[in-house]
């Protein structure tokens, strides 16, 4: 008998009566287990058998300890046992052996198998049986799995012998892929090994995805898990953007042609006309947990307590313990039956602040359990925040930075630079951005393409790209002024969620883009100043992008410019203007 062969695992009984069998990893076939033997059957269901032996073990142990105490008390020799005591000793030993065999052996095997995956294999098996994996179960009739064709041959790297052994361990499941960094202590080496293992297991080449030239230490435990490379996105510069008396060169990371050029044209028109001005209307990040009570009346009592002005100072003290920058601003509670959704809003300094406000909310929830011990906290976020989802509450109440940005563009600039007229822009804005969006039932989408600019600036400066959803909520307004000669244009964006510290802002490339804008890191003059300034820059860039795109549509330049900048010049070479998509 070969002591290094692993016994096949028994089938696992599903709730629907079907069975799951172990899969042979060397082939795509599913191997059925051998028919059950009479000795494999249990007189009772497994959970009842375990319960009986657990009860027996602790009962006889308690009985024997009790008898031992009585013998000591009455000076009875311990070696003198009665028939009852002898039976209890036998029962104790039998139950101990059962429990050790059921739980202990498998526990010990789990440790030994980590050091030697072939250990404790005590039965004969075929070559197919040797490749059973304890953690890969398939259903009785699995659907056929067909690998996608590989159009290119896999380029296998020549790895050192030690790394080759680690790759094989990852493929065999001995070393989890996610633990490579902690095991090796070298993030670059871990990414390289993970990448090679991924190529072998998928049969697909990753040639073209760069690996070298990136600081993998900088993302460990912060930005991205299980890296295998990095994606290159070109960064263009739009500007100078003249905003509030300062000039900014706006970095935009995008793969879309025309976007940077279009925004740049809008910046030029605004610059010649004297620039734009901005105002931060509100600055507060939100988090809204959901809690449940036994009755709606009890949930209403929490609402009245939280929204009572007399309790706000106490709640603020508890909330503000989470950070020296967190300052509670407001608490709003809404009721849905016996469920309460509590929306906390607080300032967060120069950080975007999601973690900061979540910590403060946790502090308040723990404090509230004294007065509301029957409160059941269902989740730290109940979507009344609302994060990374289009929501009317953000459009109305604001989230992050609420900014309005405006500019007056002279009529001659509209004609010469933007190639259109004031009247055409005003009419198009009314019918497209306002009426058209209303017809579509848009939520915060009363603009031409605010999300284009927001996403590009977010990626370049290390913001969370998913928060583009609410950060791009924008209403663009255009009005003819000075007897119709000039145009007043504005964008109102109630929920720009940005930060200049934490997260991706600390990476080298993103940090360089923030430094270009003069908003890198935390403000030494006033906490929160850099993040608010970044929010105004985003709004100013959106204003420039809206102005340019609307002008291109009004002048009928949209298709021609995209054929020039989004395609090879051999297709169409006559386009002379720039814009972007709607």
C-alpha cells in the first residue's frame, strides 16, 4: 500500500438530494465515488451522533469529578470504584476517542498537509485519484466548460528555480495567491509570480500589460489587492484655466479623443473673456446607517431624539472623537416603517472622508445604545448617504463639496473661438440640457457631458472613479446678457467628492498631478482648503467642457471633429474644430 496516496473524498449531500463529487484536476471529467459500504452507514444522523457523544462526555466527566470530591471528603480510597463508576470511566474513554477521531485527526491533518500535501494519504488510488482537491467540488452534472481560444502563444517567463517552485505551489493551491506579498516580503516579486501563475492557469497571455516601472509597495494595503501589473492611461493638459484669479493647468487622464482638446478650447474662450469664478456652497461628507426597532413608534422616538437641537452638541462631541478633522454638521433621519435611516453629515478636512465619517457614525451608534438598547443596527450604510449611486438626496442636499462656477463669455469670443452665436447656445441649452434631460427623466443630468471631465480629472488626481456617479450631477445654465451680446454660463454641482490626502492621491503619478494644481496633500493654512480648491477646479474644467461641446453641437462640428481626432487622419482630414461626445 502506498502511504503517499490520498483517499478519495465521499460525495457531499446537497439540500436538493443531489450529490457533489470531487473533480479530477488533471482532466475535465468528474469521478463518481465508489458505492457506499454497509460500514459507512450511521445509525443516527451525524449531528445527532455528535450531540450524543458530546453530552455523554461532559455528563460522565462531571459525574466522575463529583464522585472524586466525595471520596476525598470521606477519606475513601480513590482506586476503589463501583460498577457505576467503572461504566462512567469506560463511557468517558469511549466518547473521548470518538470526539478525538472525528474532530482532532482532521484538525491535525490540516496543519500537516500545509507542510506536505502528500502526507496522511493512507489508501491506494489511481493516478486520477491523486489529484483530488479538498476545496474543489462540482455538482453531479456540471455544465461543459470550454476554454476560449488563445489567439496568441503564451510567453512564459524564465523564472528562478525558487520562484518556479512558488508558482507551482500557487497553482496547486498550497499557497494562496493573495498571501504572496506577506510570505515573500517583496511586492514586485509577488506580482510577477502571481502574473505567471495566472497566465498558466488561464492559458491566456498577459503580454502588453506592463509589470516593471511601478512601485507596488505604495499600493500594499491601500489601493489594490493581488496586482499583476498596471494600466497606462495617457494624461493630457487642458488650460490654462483662469479661475478665481489663478491659472491652473488641468491634468486629464483619458483614452477618448477630442476630450482634452475640447476642454482646452473652452478654457481658452473663458481666459480671453476674463476667466471664471467659483463658490463652495457646502462641504460635508455623509454616511447613513440603517437601524431597526420592534415598532414604528420606537423608531420615531429615535428620529425625534436625533433631530432635537438640544441633543446635537452631545452627539457632536461623541462623533468628533473619530478624528481631529471630523466635525459633525447635521443629522437627518427618515423613517420607513420600523426602520430608521440616519444621515450624518460632517466636514473632513482635506480627505474625501468616507472612513472618517464612518468612524464617527460608529461612535454615535455605540453611544445611542444606552438610551435605545432595543436598537438593532442593520448596517453602517443604508444607502441614504448615498454613495456611488444616482440619488435625489445628493442632488437636493448635497454631498462632499457643493460648487457653483460661472463665467461671462463675450459675443465676439463666441463667434471667433467657438464658431457659433449666443442665441444658438442659449436655445440649444434650453432644448438639450434642460428640456431634453427632463423628457428623459434625468436625475442630476441636466448637462452635456460633465461626467467626461469629472472622470478624467478624478483618474489623474487619484480620486475614486466610482464616485463620478454623484460627482457628475450637474445643471448647466446659459443666459444671454448685455442685450443679447454676451452669454452668462454656469454649472452647479452639488456633490463633488474629492480629497487631496489618502487613497490614490498618495501614489506617485497622481501626487504629481495634484502638485501641478498646487493642491497636493493637506493644507497648512486651513484644513480642507486644498480639497475645496480641487473641487472648484473640477467645476471650472466642467464649465469649459460644457461651453466647448455645446458650441460644437450648435455649429454642427461634432461629427467632423470626432472623425479627425478619434480616427486616423486618412479617413477625414478636413475637420478643423474640436469637441467631444455627448
